[in-house]
């Protein structure tokens, strides 16, 4: 909704949309945080190996607390993209990637005087980085131009139920589509776990590659969403059609090129993960 309000030149509704997005992130994340606390029992019930389930539980216990800041940062990043300034979200993410890698290594192995937490440390490190990304995003949105003119923290305690209802009506179908999409990958991982731990590891490599490549069409889709929202706010039907067509064509071209690249370099990609010849 922020792209539409930005296109209609209504900064008040842009601010209200972000505020509702932050509230939605909080309300959605609270029940989501409960499931990882019972991760081992859930995995065992689904037929996974006891040792693998126990290790996954350690990781999930550290990761669960980072759900709220992660979803909140997504709302802030969406706001930045909606007002045609996605760069701060990009820089924050680029800084977070090496920071997460270093902190994960330190907490797993207990380096530089930090405790050795192993897989729990890996999850905890990601949680800490998620909080850092959220705080950095809030600072940009509140204090830096051109975002500060929207006064994004103004009356943050007020929950706009009417706008929340509109958000749910638009977001629920999108959320269900993503849930089914990611649920397919999760179901495949569970099936791999029924075969063997080695099969599960091989599937995870393939899934990581797929997830990285997916970010390209996903980014194009997000950009198209912003452009369409701006056009809707201006009541420009031709611009809506043009944005959708260009995004579809560009996505097809790039995904085709990436698919061919992965097919040709599949063994080299596996070597990167395994650090040995296939």
C-alpha cells in the first residue's frame, strides 16, 4: 500500500502504512516464535533422525528470538522501496551478511573470548544481526533524508485497524502463495531426511543455490510491485500494464540465463560447499 499512497502523494498514509506494517510484524511473529521452541518434537513426529532433530532444536532456540526484528526490517525495507529509495536497505543487508558470518563463526567455536555455543550460537548470531538490521533501518527511516519527513515513529503506539484490515485482505493471498511455495521446499527437505542425512545435506546445497537465484526474479517482482503501486496511485493504467510486461519479460530472460549457468557449473557449485572434488 505505501507505493500507492506515495504515487498519490499522500505522506500521511505512507506513514500509517509503515506503522501498520510494524504492528503486523509484531503480531505475526509472536505465535511464530512458539513453533521453533518445539522443533525437535515436531521433527521427530515427522520421522526425522533423532540426532539431526536434536541439532536442529539447538539452532532454532537461538534463531526464534530474531523473527520479530527480521519481519520488522522487511516492513521498513518495503517502505524505503515504496518511496523510491531502496538503497539504505541494500547497504544494511550487505553489511549484515559478513557480520552474520563472522559472528556465527565466533559463537560456534568460542573465539575471541566468546562462549562456545555451537549450533545455538549460530542461531543466536543471526538473531543479534537481525536486531542490528532492524535498529539500523529504524534509524535511517527516522533520521535520514528523504525518509525523516514522513515521521515514521509518530504515534507508533496507535494501531490503525481499518488499514490493518486492508493490509490483511491484500497480504493474506500473497502470504498463502508464499507459504505453499516454501512449504513445498520444506516438504522436500523432510522427504530427504527420511532417506538419509547425506541426502538431506545434498538437498540443502541445491536449496541454497535455488534460494540465491530466486532473489533475482523476486527483486524484479518487488520493483514491479512498487512501480505498479505508483501507477495505481496516479490512476495511470498504461503505466501499470507497462511495468507488468517489462518485469515479466526481464524475469524470464534472467531466470533462463541463470538456469543455463547452474546446469553448466553444477559440479563446481557443489565443490564450493563441500571443499573437495565431487
